[in-house]
């Protein structure tokens, strides 16, 4: 990775207990003003952030292994992104692309058309959030096929809007009490290697077998002629960083293509260098019909996209896609700078190096400690699944202890997983080797303490 100039010292430094007095005072103000349905993982309130360091209002400096859920891949205040935003804000902040268009929207679309998998002709439409991108991808698929049904998989997470919630698998906290949801959404099993059974002969359940299982359910319970799209994360995020067995995604994609079903890759968390490639679909040569992106695309500014086959997206009638803020010019300026930084700094290569470092360190824990069930992921999208000693029963209690110990020591991590027993490591891709090593030492100590 090329050298990046940091604005803040890239070091961990705690000057108060967490939360400190100023964060505690802000929490009291929050309780009186902010709806209780919006929760926060951390009890601290942020005053500054740069690179892979977050500084709270009490002056504590924490190592960030969450990156705002894989958003600040180029750093929390990357100077090139900051400069691009400042320049654009000084010109104009909004016209609405549907009213008075501007070049930066077109430029972002050109970049995504070129970067996403496949050499076919593509088009891109910009939106605000990942959920909005997913909903519009489904709209495009339904319009193109004239069919209604959509398939998602177990452990899926696709957002918090109504259709996205229908696609999302986990009830609490996402779906409970918010129904009814969009109809004609069906769910099939995914490939979860750590929790798959074995074949009769003792061999592993393969990705191809998992795909055959899913396809059989689709054909029997839905019917290919009724199916508009399959929506799937190439690596499941909120569901537990589940990397499907090799062959699962290509087999699903082949079946979809053979049956004129639109294959939608939700690359919102996995995309844009996070897994060591520009898109996680590339690891097995999968070329989606439609790809959704968000999170890391604009260095923290709200932007998302649907990119895919030109005939699908152009087939939507004029005015059928869009939104007041979709492709906001400030967010587009940030996106162009972010994509430049990803290329200049070779952040895909950096993600691979980060993944090798994390995997090497954490595999040692897996061999030593019975509570570490699985270490998995790709690139800088790594996770540990915690289990009860002596089996594979999920162990959310140990997971909570590890996360709490990490926070006390000044390192930010995020939990995930259908069973609440997975800790994910999503550092900014610009994190230094020294800072990453220090954070992993804290993690190892926390896991050993939980195991004891």
C-alpha cells in the first residue's frame, strides 16, 4: 500500500474509563431527545476520527476494527475525499439529478460500469442507501421478467425498508413487530460450511450440493417460471460472515441464467476491495446480472448504486427509477475520490495482506481454545464464531464478553450472526501493520480471558 498521510496519531490511548464523563452526559441528552428504537453498539460519542483511529469526546483514542460497518475503507477522514467534498460543497450541494443533471453522477456510473464483474454493456443508477439499492434491483428484475417471486437465503441481511426486511432473515431486532412485509419473497437454505452436516460417506457437504438443495426447493415450491430474481450476498455479512462452500454461487448463477432468472449480487458490505478483490463475486468468476453497492463507495457519504446489464436497466420506463437525493453531487464527488484512492493505494491488495495477518493470528486461537469454533472470511472481512466447549452450540455469552473486553481496552469490534455468536473484524483498509498487530493482541487476550 502506498503511504497515506494521517491527520491524527494512529495509536490507542485511553485517558478515562469508557464511557467518560462527557460521553455519559451526552447519553443522558440522547435519552431525552432520540428515539429508543435507535441503538448504538458503543457507549462513547465520537469527536474525531482518522485512518483507523476514533477519538471520543473525552479524548480517548480507540483502534477501529469496524470501519462504520465496512464504510470507511479509505480511512475515516481520507484527505483526498475531504478535499473533494469541500470543493463540491463550495460549488453546489444539490440540484436533483432528475431535474438538473451534473457530470459527477455520470462519472460515478462510468466507473462502476467498468469495475463491476463482466465485460458486457452495463448501466448504473444511483441511490442513497444499501436497502434502497436492493429494493430498486428487485424492481428492475420484476420489470424485466414480468414475474413477481424473489428468492433470498437463510441468514440473509438486505436492509431495513419493507421489501429489504422481507428479504432479511433475522427477526430480532430487524423485523419483529414491523410486518406485514412485501409479498412473494421466498427463502431457501444457503451454504454454511461450518454448520453443514456430512454426507453418508463422511465427506464434506459441497457447495454444489448446497446449490442443488436450494434449486430443488425453488423448482418445487416456487417454480422457475414464477421467479424474477435470486438476491444473495456473496459473503453474508450480518448473518455471520458466512463464506459459502466453493461452487455454491456459480451453480446458483448458472441455474438462474438458464432459467431467465435475474441473479442479484448484494455487494453492499463485500464490495469495493473489502475481500481482496473489487467485488467478492470475482473470487469464483461469478458475473451477476445486477450488483448492488453502497457502504464503502463514498468514504462515508450516503450513496448506493445498482449496476448491471444494460438491457435490464434500460428496459425500465423513463422516470421509473430515481429519487430526490439519489446520486447527490457531494456524495458523487466523495465517491470519485474514494475510488481513486482504492486504486492508488491498491486497497484490494492491502485487504489480502490484512486477511493473511488476521487469519494467521486467529487460527492459533482456534487450535488452542475450545470456544473458538470457526475462523473465516476473505481479505479484510474476517470473523470468529464462538461456541460452547465440546461442541458447536452457539456461545453468545462468550462473544459478549470478548466484545466488552475489547471496548474496555480501547478497540472497537462488531458482533453479528444469526445466533449472536460471531465477532467480525472490518478494519479500515488503510490501517497500519503496527496498529493492526496491536489490536489483534488485544483480541487474543480478550478471547483467552473469555475462555478461562
